[in-house]
């Protein structure tokens, strides 16, 4: 919003709750609340920075008084002394030398105050420059000429070298006056013999002002600090120890405002040279201040105060030789009013009528003020109509400021009203006493109207932010209470419930738990891990996520095990200290019990799989033994028929010979059937080691093993892939498909083509023949066990071959299908995976 910042809130959805409009609306509320909380936090930080700025103002004020107290006290003493004498005299008037002394020191104070005012305007960005095209040579020479009498009295040579410049230079006259006068005054202060020279020259697109002296010089290590405010070179020889240490700092700031630069070069006992370089033209200046009109009163006092002060440094100076300053220079500039602030009602309590009138007049320019004469009247007014802020004196009749403060803090209606205490007692102890009593601020008399207004405005703003934060807190509480998920907030090391929303209370079967600690609410817990978890989150400041924690919960008078998933999130106060823990919990008892039941079923399944594997192994052994036992008598029958045929060769009738041939054919078919059943039973269960198989070479070996008749052609396309697979099952697949194609050709020139294409994750093999083809209604049936399309008397076959092919391929993650039409041959497709399928 107003901050210009954007963010993204990422939340996890409850997997056991439907993501409906209510849930979506709750998340929108959460996002909005978090956004508002962040904005409030940013506002709080901004206000905190303002409060820190006020504290910095106090520190700066302390530094200021420690550095310039002498500069204030000396002229004040010289003003107050003559005034007190005049008041004590019978005439009650001031004249002559005493009048001049008072006036002179008033001007001195005015000069110091104006310098400080310039600094405040610069820092506040309120300085009003007016850059006008100026004959800078004439202006500089005129300012310098004012110092000639002082230079001559000091016995110094004074050189002014300011020839006319090619064009006027844009400068602010008041600022340039202060720059030149401060540099010349500084040069005179530290030069006891020799020369002070000022020169002005144009160099390209710049104008350089140089002030050179043959004074005491500046140590090299001090040069870097020379333009720092309040900095003074310790131990330097000078005509006077008076000085605030802000003259050169002001010169530096004024030069900077002209877009220029100031440099200093100095050697101890040889002298110092200050060089100011200003750009020509106006491109470097704020265009709205070129030839601009001033709205603030000027702080320039002319050369007279500087020259007058310099003359007072010189030995033998007489009062009658003072340079007088026009009284008009005493006019003090008026500060601009503070920025507009929101309306508010302020209750002022002070027993001094003059103070009530003065403070009320200052504050009524911005706010509504009710003024009362003592603490009792202020308390009655505050209770009947609570104000936005209370401004109270400490010492008052009937009820003093501290009594009023205690009464206000003890009343629910006025507890949050900010209170600023006014007192004539200065010092750190008095300030601390007021703040410890519960005051929001403590202002010692005398104070400035500006400071008073600034503090009142600040505390009114802080109070508004506090009220807004409290409203947001109430909204957040309402949001927690309406949340569809169980939420609780614990505070303190004893984990006392501060918030527990209805879903949380319903989940735990407890109602009145806010204000109680967790051990009071759940005495059955003892020293359970859940308490240790809250302790760790509070101590470490790190969020903890616990899953399926078993917590014994008493419900309906019976303690039973319950399981919870929850997050313990530490809560921090504005200082960053962990003060509590927020818990978002979900009961997962039903899920845990269901999973445990599933785990038991899974364990039972594993047992069944193991038993099945054992049964399969026994079946393999049985099939092997059965096939061996069945084949043995068949081989005996076949050998016997061959012996009979050989022994009775030429003696058997044709019919008998045909029966013997038929017998041997039946024996061979039965052996093939037994082998097919054995292969089928093992096709999907028995796995060998995968190896790199050149399918082109494998197909060549299959063709060689089948030994097709001379009139048949089996063509293997070039570029067959090399794949990682079990060699024997793959060989069996191709052997069954090719032999099947040759066996069912029904023509004198059977032809079989084997090709392969890339099908993504598979190699797609195609075995195409030119046989009679297969009708579409039989495309699925032919893959069944013992399925043949022709009588076994016409074509030898068991109806197992294609079933074995399908079982082998599918158990390796592939697939098979056929494409065919009667009279157009058949194409059998095999998709074999490029990657070996993991065995289940």
C-alpha cells in the first residue's frame, strides 16, 4: 500500500480440510492482517526513529552547551551586570559605557544565535538562498576593506587583490558576506606578524577566492577535522581563546550550497591558505533559487560585528573606538511554524497564571487547549472527558503532578493518555524520576516553544499509533478466534494461555483455559515432551515442528492416547526478546491409527508375498520334476517305436507304418506341449541377469537355430539396436514369433521381415509375414493360452507360444499386439523398454 512494498505470503493448506470459500476467505484475512501488521510495524519503526531523533537532539543540545557555554555566559554577564546596576540605581536607567557594553554584547549574542540559526536551517533544508548575478570583485573588496583598520592596528600588511572578473558570478550576497568575513576574522585571530592577503581570480569555468596569512599555522593531523562543527585546535596560539568552533564549519556548508569546494593548506609557524573554488554560470545551482525572493528574514549582520569583535582582541582597544552597529540589526528572524498536525484536545495543568497563558497561547495555534489551575481540577476534567494529552506542572496545590499522574494511570479510561510533565527542576535525576513515575516525557524549564510543540506533536502521534496498534491487536484476536484451525498462544516460562480459539478448545475437550498455565489445564501431562518442546521454543527462539506426538488427553473422564502434529512458533516483542509461543495444532489420531492398521496389513501382505514366492519356487521345482518324469516314458515310447520300425523294416503293412509315424508325431507334440507349459509357468517369474544384447546378432542366431526351408526367406533389417536385456527370454520371444510366421505361411515362398524403430522409451520391433493373415476378431484371442486358429491335425502347435511371448514381454514392462487382415499377412509388434524394469 502506502509503503510501496510488495510481498508474497506462502501458506500450506490443511490436507484434511476442503479448500472451500470459507478457507479461502480465511487466508485472505490472514494476508490482509499480516500486511496491516507489517505496515503498523513500519510505522512504529518510523516513530521510533523520530523518538531517537529527539534523543539525538538532547545529546546535540548537551554538546552545544558544553562547547559554547562560555560564549553565552560572557555576554550575558556583561549584559546582566549593567542592567542590574541600572535597576538598583535611583534613576533606573542605563546610559553611557554601560549602555554600550550591554548593546555590544547583545550584538555578540545575536551573531552567535544567527550562526546557530543558519546551521538549523541548513540541516532542516529550509535555508533560503537567492543566487544573483554579482560583481564579485567589487563585493569582495568592499567586505575586505572593513578589516583594514583592524589589520593596521594589529601591525599587519593587508593585501586586497580583486581585479574585475570577465562576467558576473551568481552568489547569495548574505552567504558570501559570511564566508569572506569569517575567513578574514579567522586569519586575524591567528596572525601576529607578517601579511594577510585576499585575492580573487577567474580560472576557466571557475572563480577562486584565496585568503592567505603568515600566522601560526595548523598541524597536519588537524587539517582533516578543521571543518567539523565545534572543533578547535588544541594548544594553538591565538589572540583570544573565545570562539565557538563553528565559524569554519559554517563557511564549509555555505560554500557547499554554492556548489563549490574549500581547501586548506598550512604549515606550522609559516601560515595558512584557504582556497574557495566556485563554478561559474547557474547550471550547478537550484534553478528555483536563482534570483529567488526571500521569505525568511536575513541573518546577515554586516561587517561591523566581525570588525568590532576583532578590535576587542587587540591590545589598547578603547571603548570609544568601538564600531557601532545599527539597532536594526537586532531584529531576530521568526521561525516558520511547524508543519500542520492533526487536531487534538490537550489538558494543561499549571498553578502559575503567566505560564498557563504562555503555554496555552503557544499550543492553541495548533490544538484545542483546556487550562486548569491544579491537579485536582485536571483529574476531574480528564475523568469527565478524557483528553488526547495531558501537560502538567510538577509542583501544584491540592494535587501535584505526580499525584495526578498516578490517578490517571489508575483509571481505565485515562490509562493510555500520554502525560508530559513540566518542571523547573532540571537535571538527570528529575527527568528519571518523572519517567519512572510513568510519565511519557519530562520537560525542564526553561524550554522553547518550538521544543514544546515538537514534543507534544510527537507524543500525540505515538498515542495514535498505540491506539491503532491496539485496534489491530483486537482484530488479530478476532481473527484467531474465527480461524478454522486450532491456535493457542502461550506467554511466559510457565506457558500461560493468552489466546485459545474455539477449534483448539474443542479439539482438546477444554473450555475455560485462558489465563491458566498448561500444567493447570492438563494435570495428566506431568513432565511430558510437549512441555519440553514449549520450553525449547521459548529458550532458543527457533520454531519447532513436531509430528505425531503422543499426548495422553482426558476426555469424558477417561485418559486416552491422542496424536498431534503442531508447530511451536516463538513470539517476539518489539525489542526482539522472545516472550511467548504460538502453537498451531492438528489432531491426527485417526490418521495415525489408520496408518498403523495399514502397516499391519502391509506386513501381512509381505508375509503373503513371501509365502507366494515360496509356493512359486516349489511350483518351479514341481514343474521341472513333472516335466522330467513325463518326458522319460515319452522318450521310451519314441525309442520303442523307432526300434520296432527298424527291426521290422519291410515287414510292416502300410497302415501299420502310418500308425507308427502318427505315434511318434503324438509323442513329439506331447513333448513340445510339456516344454511350452514349463516355459509359460516360468515366463513371468524367473528373471536372469541383464546384459548388453546385439539384437541383430541375436536374430541371426534364432534364424540359424530354426533352419527355415530353402524356399523361405527371413530378412533382418540393418541397424538393429544393442540393448541391455535378458538374452534368453528375448531370444525365446523372437524364436516363437518367427517360427509361428513360418509355420502358418501356407505358401511355397514364405517371407518374414524383422524391423525396429525408436518409440521414445521403447524399442518397437515388428515381425511381418506374407501368410494368410488373421481376422480382426481373433487379434486378442490368439494371445490366450492353448489358443489356435486351425486344427492341430492340420498344423502342429500347442497354442502356448504367443502366450509365452506376451507374458515375457509384459513382465519386462513392454507390450505386444498384432496388425493383420485376411489375405494380407500379419505383423506382430513387440515394444521392449530401453531401460531394464526393476523387479518387484
